[in-house]
């Protein structure tokens, strides 16, 4: 950002007031956009819940689940954090947390070579500026792409007494396949997690073929099929209906198999 020096106290003061007003207006517009996105997402999610409940013969209205978002923070994702794509998808996914999560909030993780849990959860109060005020202020470096650390960390975090009655839906978003060296550790992590109470919904964005994620979706050796996969051209191109339908349709058979839904 350029910094301009203005000669004279009066002119400098005037400039600061103007900049502050413009900044406030931009922030207000951004917040309003996020409110619209959240409102539309909540409405579409309710339609999907009603339709899926009828189609699958279950009652999703009473479902309680922990909703976790795991976001790719590798170098190739940099522009998506800066152009608003990540903020928009987080807002859309918050609708699921507000609908299903027993705490009404989404816990957020960032992963690259390592995995980090954000100290602040995403809620109805802070969601509209979550990327700017929580993620970016952490000044986390962008790294490579490894899934295993994120799988291990989240599996351990939600394999607790609460998981006996409340399942966990992990919405795992990435724009590319992981390093080859991460394949075997990730296979092992998913197989181990299949005995526990977390379902991993992988959402691939971009033009990658996601060969490895497709492999994970059909991985042998698991006690339960605890993964799903969907691919979208970009985070904003898929409709709310498709996003929620694809996130829930593979989740339901797993919920039944594990006994969370009758």
C-alpha cells in the first residue's frame, strides 16, 4: 500500500478523515455482502435438508454434528485468500454450523506442510471479517501441501467421549493434490480415523484432476467409509444447492452405518 505525505496539518488531517470514511464504507459494504451470502446459504441449506430427509428416509432436522472446516493454506491458495474466495466459502459453510453444530460455530484449521487450529472459532458474530481479522492477522506463512498432518490432528481432536453421540463433519478444502511422500501417511491416517467419529468431505477446487483424493474416496482397509469427494471449478462457481447436497449425501450413509441416524 502506498503511503502519501501531505504538506500542512490541515491537508493531512483532511486526507486522514477521507481515508477513514472510505475504509469504513468499504468495510460496511463487505459486511453487507457477507450477510446476504449467509442468508441465502441458510435458506438453500434448509431446502436441501428437507429434500434429503425425504429422499433418504431420515430426519436431518434433529441431527447434531460438530462442523469443522480445514482450509488449504499452501502457496497456490494465496490469491484466493486475497480476492475474497476463501471468505465467501467460509461464510457459506458457516450456514452448516449454524444449522447442525451443537455450539453454533465452526472450528477452523489451516493446513500446508503443518496444520494449525485457529484460536478463534467462526461464529455468527465474527464470520463477515474472519479472513481479515483472524486468519490474516495470524501472519501464517504459506507452505506446501500435505494432508496427513491435518487428518491426524483433527482425528485426534474429535475422537473423544462426545463423539459417541455427536459425529464430526470435516469439510476439507484444497486446490491441489498433496506431495507423493504424503500419500502413504495420509492413507494410514484415514484408515485409522475410520474407526472413530469423523467423516471427511474433501472439496477440490481448481483444474487439478485430484487423482489422490479420488483414491482416498475409495480407499480399502477401512472399518467404515468415512470420506466423500466433490470437485468444483472454483470456490464461487458451485451453487449453494450443489455445495450442501454433495457435502451431505455421502455423510448420511456413514451416519447410518455408525448408528448416529436411524
